[in-house]
C-alpha cells in the first residue's frame, strides 16, 4: 500500500513537472521569435520564471536585449546585454549585440571595443568583422573597413549587408565599378532590398550614368515608397539630365516625407532657377535658410536667383553672407564676380575671379570670365592669357574660343580670330554667337580671303 502511494506521488510529481515544462518551452519559443514584442514577452517570462541560471539565463537576457535594440530602446538593451555578459563573459554574440547598440547610439569607440572583444572570443565570427568594418568606415579608415568586410564575406559569403557596406566603402574611395559589383552581389542575395538599389543608383550617378541611376532609384521606390533619399537623388539625376520639371516633382516627394530637408529645398530652388521661376526659387532658399540660418549654399543659391532677376546688389549681399559662413566657397566668389561685372565694376570682378582661382586653380569658367573682365578693361593681352588657361584645362570649352576670337579681332589678328571661331563651330555647329562673331571678323578684315587663314 505504501509502495502504491509512492508510485501515485511520483506519478503526480512527474505530471506536474511536465505541466511546468510546457509553459517554459513556450516562453523559450517566444524568446526566439523574430517579432520584437513577442520576443520581449517570451524572454521576460523566461527570466522571471526563476527556472534558468548560467548560460541559459544569459541567453534570455541577450535575446531580450536584441529585441529592445530592434525597437531602438537602446538604454534597456544595454542593461540586458550587461546582465548577459555578467552571467556569461565569453558570449561573443552579446558583445556584438551591445556593440551594435553603441553603434546606433553614435558611441563608435565603445562599439569598436565590443566588436573587437567579440572577435577575440570568436575569431571566425563574420558579424564581428562586419560590425568592426562599419566603425572603421565611419571613422574614415576605408582600407581597414574593406579588409574587415573581406573577412566577413570569406566566413559568410551570403552576408548581403557586408556586400552592400563594402560597396559603400569602395564608393567612398571613388571606385564605383567595384562598388557596383558588390551591390550586384548583395542584390542577388537580397533582391527585395530597397537600400541596395538606392546605393547602386548613387554609384551609377557618380559615374555620370544618370539613366541607369534613375532605373535603380525607380526600383528602390517601388520597394519602399517612403525612401526620401531615393526621391531626392532621383531628382538630382533628372536635374543633371536637364529635366527640371521631373526633378522638382521628386524634390516635392522628398519634402513631403522630410519637410526639414535643407538640401532638398536648396536643390529645388536651383531647379526653379534653371526653369526661370526665380521668385519660387527664392522662396525655397528662404525656407532652407530658415531651417539652417548658416547654410552657405542657401545664401549662394538665393544670390544666384536674385542675380538672374537683375537685382545684383541683393545678389552681392547674399554672396557676402555665403562667404562669411564659408570663405573657401569658390563658386560664391565666382558668382559675386559675375554680379560685379554686370554692374560694370570689372576691378572687383577680377578680384573675385582671382580668389575663386586660388581656391580652385582648374576653374575653367573663372578663367573665361576673368578674361572677359580684362577685355572690358582694355587688357586684351591679359584676357587672351586667361582664355588660353581656360582652354588648357578644357580644350573643348567653346565659349573660350569665341572670347579669344573676339580678343584677337580687337588686336586685328583676324586670321587667328577666325581660326578660333572655326574651332568653336566645330564644337557646336549651331552656335549663333560664333557665326555672328566670325562674320563680324570677316567684315573687319575687309578684303580677307577666306582661303588664307594666315592673313
């Protein structure tokens, strides 16, 4: 009888143990879920059950930490990762997770330390190399970043994010062809990744292949219609193609998603300027400057719009402001020089063109405009020297051939003048200015024989 009672008790305790185990298994199942809220609930239940210790308990803290990090609740994530590492100091995944949380918080030094520790614990940890590569890339150590991405991909050739980031690193080095190859590989692994198409589009745009870039931006936006950057960059690509109407439409979309995007206001202002809608352009630059009162590009762009309206004094004030903010802005010196030239103040114009050329010695337009200013001042020889410099930098710059042709006519060097107009027309057979100025030169030359360019 006593034996039977023991059997009954053992049976009851065994059944109870099974009943207690079933909820814990369910808790662990939720703790391993990809859904962050479900994961937090399951891991919390495991932690609060009191049934787990050591590594198992550490795993539950790590799991909950990753879920908090996924929800951008990094402070709570840190607490859980810290607790996991107290319980299991050799958990490479916990160091990696905490490092990623530090990365998102912008504490890159702490992130680097954690990724480094993860790799000391597990030298074959692909994610550890990937994370450390991100930090190197952020710090500008691009070659080190690429080296870490290489290692990550040797360990895990299916890590699409490592292909994308290595592509970004190569793009930062200006190696767009290699970047595109990496984006291609990443997209083969993750064909629904909008950011992959967006990044590849940016690489094509950097190569000047705007049509191919637009195709990728289109695909990125089909996959994620809230990707403001893709709208903005597609707008830039359309602007480069001269399609300012479609560029403006894309900037509109970008600004609906992010109404505080200063660059989008500036770029839309520039597109309106190209379209001749100067008042609308000025409104956009005003808005950009309201958002960023020290934005040199905003002042410079608004100055250009005022200059197109013929309000050169207002333009000069904006160029002055731009240069107070950024004294190395060659374009602002150049544009202010143009405004002074329009006012007939060629001495001030030359000063500004010279300053632009000190900042950018290969500024073709500045040499050309400086030459025009000297020509207006009567300094024809100096003007020709500047046109020569412009053509040395860009032998296909038609405006410089026309300007030099006019300067040579002033010196009565009609043969060389006509040679320059001929070259301008070879570059642009529809240049009305070149035809007119060449005709004028023939008229000045009197009995000039067209077949004798050496006259």
